[in-house]
C-alpha cells in the first residue's frame, strides 16, 4: 500500500477543497466578488483557497457553503474522494 507523506496529503487536501469550492461557485454562477459578499470571506482569501494555497478553517468553510447552498460535508466528501483517487 502506498502512503502519501504529510506534505503531499496537505497539498492534496488543499487542491481538492479548492477545486470543489471553485466547482460549486461555478455551478451557482457566482463570481468571486459575489461569493465574498454573500459569505463574508474576502475575495483574496477565496482566491487562495481556489488556487490550493490554503484551506478554509471551519468558520470560513461553513460561511462559504452557506452562501453556495451546499453542505460542508458534501465539500469534504468530494475532497476526500479526490485525495483517495490521487494516491
């Protein structure tokens, strides 16, 4: 069985969460500024998430998911599945 090292896992999670947030935003037809307005999360922070430079903390994730009308569990489940496939 191949195991990802901690840095690879961290990067994979950031990438998967960012990809899922970007996809959810696109499905809703929202721009980053519109999502920022609806969620209270800064545009530059959303950009960092979508570029996989960092992952949202729990408060940010809940605010973004609320604005996107999706469950945080849905984002996390999709992210976990992406990370598992990349192993």
